[in-house]
């Protein structure tokens, strides 16, 4: 009888302790899960890309390495010869003359994406720019700045995943992209904003 009672007591203790242990285990798992779910995931900092990785063709068909512009602020602008904004060539040339010896340059990319307002050949464009506006800042060969045939440089300029700053779309001729001395995109300026706008000049001089 005593042996039977002893076995019974052991069984009761065993049965009551297991649920308690299981409850403790469940609580511990829930606590860990809760703590893990409330931990903040570190924000991923998007690295800024640089235009210095690209080599393009100038308007004469020669290689133009953007890496050669390291240390200079750069304005990249898509141009057109038959646009209402074409007179901006004058302001572009003025600020180029003013700041070209102060670690700043302008690069023009003729493009025929808007209203077919840049229909000419590279030679015709070069002649037009020189004859009408005395352009001496670097002009590149004609490219596409939007659509399926967008040039790789403009893919970089318009895609945050590449430039690390923002997505954008070239809205019209004479949109300006401002890049710092490391070749990193810093600002996008609307086509209608003049190249010598106070905000642009302040950025160049800063």
C-alpha cells in the first residue's frame, strides 16, 4: 500500500511539473520573439554613385573621360538648337567663362527627345553653338536622355538606385543636373530655371 501511494505521489508531481515547465518554455519563446520583432532594423544607407565611372563621346567623336573632372563641380545639361529655351546657351557660356578656372565646368548633351528640336548632325550642332552663342564649354555627341534608348549616363542621373539621391525624369530641353567635386549628384534644376539663377550660382560658389 505504501509503495502504491509513493508511486501515485511521484506521478502527480511529474504530471503537474511538466505543464509548468512547458508554460515557462512557451513564455520564454514568446518573450524572445517579441524582443526580436521590436528591435529596429538598421536603416540601409544608400551609397552615392559617381559620374566619374563613365566615358562618353564628345561632339567630335573623341573619348571624354568624366574621371578627368575629379575635383570639379559639374553641370550637365541636355541641349537643343530649335527650342524656346535655346537662348539659355548664352547664360551657360557666361557662367562657364566666369567659373571655369574655379573648379567648375559645364557639359552639354544635345538630344532630340523633345519636339524634335535637335534634328541636326553633331557637326551641324557644333557649328550652330559656336556661330550663335560662342560656346566653348565641352559639348558631347547627340544622345537620347529618355526612353528605351536612354544613354547610360542619363540612366545614372535619373535613377536613385544608381545616383543615391533621387529618381527624376528629364522634362524638357535644358534640364540641369548639378554634381559635386566627387561626381555625386546633388541637385536637379528644372529646364525653365535659368543657368544663372541665384540658387545655381550659390551652389557653384559654395
